[in-house]
């Protein structure tokens, strides 16, 4: 799985053509892979008119992100819900890239008091059901 995340990370910088509009990131996204372990129930919702967008995960973290790199990426700052937050957590710094195939790639640096961890995950847009 780590190889998949590294490959997606590399591909995100090589294959993204042109800039995305912040609204292209809006919607519900289901996790399809992660170096933090499989989580088929994990989802994030990205919403907002821009330039700031809100990211809300169903495992209680949230962030505010803004477009960077001519709009092809989103970057920002977030935190965990206070009840679930580890006492050693200092900050979450997520960065999102929308790939040509519609995959949303996330790289999030989790700063802890003693060290940091980088979580890489891929998401697919959730299909709308009626």
C-alpha cells in the first residue's frame, strides 16, 4: 500500500495538467487507499464557494484549505475534534491534489510534540444516490 501512495504522490506532480478551480474539489470523497491502513468507511467532505474551503472527515478531523500552485492544489491547516485529539498533537497540515483520472490525493503532515507523521491517502468522489 505504501508503494501505491508513493506512486500516486509522484504521479500527482507529473500528470496534473492545468489548474483546477476550487469548486472542482467540492463534494464527498471516499478513501480508496492510505499508508495509515485500509478504511473503506473513511470519507471527507469538501465544501465552500472558495477561495477557502472546509474539509470535514468522518473520523473527526477538519481543516480549512485554500488553493495554491495556480489552483491545482489545496493546502491548509486543521485539527482533530478535542475529544479524539491526542494530547501530543500540535497541528494537521493537509494538502490535496486532484489528478486527471478524478482521484483526489491527500498528503497530511501530523505534527506531534516529539515528531511528525505523514499520512498519504487517495480518495474517489462518492456517487450521488437518490
